C-alpha cells in the first residue's frame, strides 16, 4: 500500500500539535517499521520546505534537520512532474498547497492521501484519511 503524507502530518508530529500528534507519531512509527514490505510512504518535495519554514523557528535548525534526515530513511519523495500538477489543477481545490499535495499523491500512485485536513481535498479520486483512522482500521 502506498501512502502519501500531507505536510500537516509531519508538522503535527514534530511540533506536538494536539490532538493530532499522537496518531501522526503512531502512523510514522508503523510506516518506518513496515518500510519496503507491506507499505511505502511518500511526501512532496515542497513538504520539506513548508515543514522547515514552520518547524525551524520553533524547534531550531538542528532539530528540523535531524527530523528530515530521519524521515528520509523511510519516506520517499514523490516524483512529481508538470503533467501531475496539471492533473491536480483540474480538481479546482480552494487551497493551492493542497493542489501541490495532490500532484505528489498522483505522481506516486498513492492508495491513500494521509491528512488531518480532509476537507481540503474534497472531490479528488484518491481516498483521504487521517492518521487516526488508518491506525484504527489497521490499513496495513
């Protein structure tokens, strides 16, 4: 199963944003243990930029870099190209950031887009689920 992680999942964990941080941590732990077996995780290249812009002022450059380095051991960067963005733009999502995330999810043929903000993704073809729902339903 291929999971595409929205940036909010990373930020929720790294900045301990309640009530989402616990489920985000559990999901990332499970994905790290399952790496290359029954599940794979992807993020967009832009997620690193967005994440660092939010995390660095709060936790510092060193901790942000450590988090990203650890993440790179089990999460792949989605191979997004211009035609993926063109496909995502067709959904006319109200938030351009969400459009970039959908382009990443399309590019890696994600089975599930993981986000704590499912309402931003109404009308896309990929199922959108929160980390807590994935953990509760044992998606993998």
